[in-house]
């Protein structure tokens, strides 16, 4: 099952719905192509910071995040740490689901808890198929994510609890 989970976070987000893997690489590649056609690689080098910008743009175009299980996402993520400590592949399999961290993350990603409940109901294979269909339709979390204050973000990802 671990292979199927390569692009599923411990908390139950699907990496294929992340703009950093879908929308941003396409737009960065399009910008890089347009700039190349415009001659920027030739004459842009004279502009301070251009070389760093160009490397950054190349990184964006490749969709650099390796996924949560390979170390992507917030480096201090206590949800990931907790799941690993408990030997869980998915938080939705935890007897404490949804915990306060998942509830805080649900304040940012409003489909999170419902998606986890759906996964519990239909199983991983069908759930992945449903998420892949969402991705084919162009759904990305950035379109439905809420902006929250630092306290909520810290509750979801930050320091270990008590």
C-alpha cells in the first residue's frame, strides 16, 4: 500500500491537487518559454539577480516538491511526526482522528476531514481514483484553501503538543 501513498500526505491531502505540482510548474514553464523567445537568457544576465531568478524559475517549472512522505511540505510538520511515531500511514486510521491538529488543518483546507471520511468509507484505491479525477478537472487546493492566522497554522503544523 505504501506505493499507492507516495503522493498522499499523512493528514490526507492528495499531492496531485497541490498547485505547486500542477498549476505552478505549467505557468513557470510557460513564462520561461516566453522569456527564452524574448531573448532573456542572452541579455538578462546583465540584470542583477537574473541568474538566481532563472534558476528559481527552472525549479518551479519542474514541480520540485517531492511530496510529504519524501520530506516535502512544512519541515516542522507535527502531523507527519505524530503519524510516523504512531506507525500510521494515514491519520484517518488513527483512533484519535480527527485530532486537534487535523481540525486546525481542516480550518485551512475545508475538504480535509470530509475527504478523510470518504477515504475511510470507500477505501484507498477508489479514493485515489476520485482525487485523480479532481486533478484532471483542474481542481487545486489553492482555490479552496482559507487564509488563517499564525495561531491556527501553528496548531496544525507547529511545535509538539504539551
